[in-house]
C-alpha cells in the first residue's frame, strides 16, 4: 500500500539575520513559540510567536549579548526562557526571562560561578516555578572547579543551586524536563577523555541522583 506524506512547508520566522540555538514549544491552542539567537546582530535573543488564527509570525527582542537559549511554557501558556551570556569571559552569567502578560521580566541569577557558558535548559515544576540546568565552565574564583553540571531551582522566595554531577567534563548538551507530576529529569553528556558518557539524573525531592546511561 502506497502511503502519501504531507509536504514540509518552510517559511521564515525572522529574516533579520541567521537564527541559532532555537527552542520550540507548541501551546494548547496550537500556537508555536520559539526563541533563537541572532549572532550577526550582537547575539540578540529573540522570541517569536506563530498565531494559529492569523497564521503569521510575530517577533520581538528579549535581550542582547546572549547565547544558547531554552524555552518552556507555563500553565497560562506564557513563555519562560533561560540563557547564558555570550562568550566565556570571567563574569559570564546565567539569565532568566519570562513574559508576565504585558512585558518581559529579566533577571541575572546571582551565583558563585566565575563563568557560566554555552548549554542551559529550563523546565517548570507543578507550581510553575522555574528550574534551570546550566554548564558551569569555571567554578568560584580561586577554586579548581570547572566544567560541571549544576541546577538552580526557584523555591518561591529565592534561587537554590545544587551540583548535579561534579565529575569534570559533565554538563554539555543538557536537557531538563518535568514529568506529569512535575518531577525533574535531566539528560546530559560527560565529555572527559576517560569519563565520556551519556548520563541521566533524577531529582528525588531532596537531591539529584545521577547515573550513566551509556558509556560505549
């Protein structure tokens, strides 16, 4: 039996420059939400919404000097974004932005890390509280900690930070998700020469439990 497949329809979300590190979510109404970085224009973080009724894209600038963004939606279908400063210079930070219904609220998350760079991922718990995994490129100044996976979790009053996997080389390509009960799961890589592996961690409510999924 011959099966027919629908053709892919390709359209430009934003023609200002090349979009990189895109992150996509579809809301309950069928609208598409996307974040991306325009490196050619000063590493601008942008957000795009495809309205399923008007069948067109609307875009806006969220921030500049950004990289490696990640997007999720809350129970009101509003976007939340995690991202890191562009580059690996001392003082590079982890950042968080969310749409409150009328404006973007942006925050630099205060951590003891000297450099946060590259990969980050965001998920919300059952109470719409943000949790962000990030790649700590360099730990606190004066320490020899580097290249490890950490997570910040908003408890309703302040950010709590925990190390998920302190093995050097852990944290690249991290991807955070919450299950139907809001429990957090985290997939990531370790890229150390002797410890290279695909890894998985579970939040048990008190601490992270990492394990090696594949070290072939």
